[in-house]
C-alpha cells in the first residue's frame, strides 16, 4: 500500500491570479508560485495541510496537451467552525452564492455552496455539536 506525503487539489483556471486571490482572502497563505514573476501558471495556497493549486488551463492545453476546462466540474469542500461567517467572507472575497447557509435535515451539519471567481463550486461545511 502506498504512503502519501501530501495531498493537493488543482483547479484549472482561465485567470490563475483571480482564483488564487479568492482563497488567499479566505486566509489561506500562498505557498508556491510559478513563474515567480509575470503571469502565473500555478499558484498554490494551503489550508489544513492540503494544498489547493490554481493552474492555468491555457498552460495545461498548450505545452502538455491536457484538455482542460476551467470551472464547473470541481468542488472544493472547506470544513470550518462557522459556516455563516465564512460564507460572508467568501462572498466579500468575490464568491457567487449558490445556496445560503442551512442545516442538514438531521441537524448534524450546517453547509452552504458558492462559486469562486473562476466558477469552481466551493462547499462550506460545519459540524454541529451534539447535545
């Protein structure tokens, strides 16, 4: 069985900087940028030990021959302590609301969906304490 050292999710983007800026505004520090100057091909931020890379769809298509489409087919799930506050912060950071924060039918979770500025779905999830 393989042992993994790290986990990273890459989001194909038309505008790498715009996508990365959204996640930085949510408090995720930038960990990597290539190239270091000029238009970025890849910018990575980190949250809870997982890296999220904003990757140029154009660069994936051109030099690597990987067919890429920014946006729709990806969802990033962010577990947090306060969905309502993070939802407001995400909208202030340029997110587009899909649902308002709501409780799951069984009351275990609170969640909301939005889209980042590049169209990727972002789900915010909060685990409710059981009394």
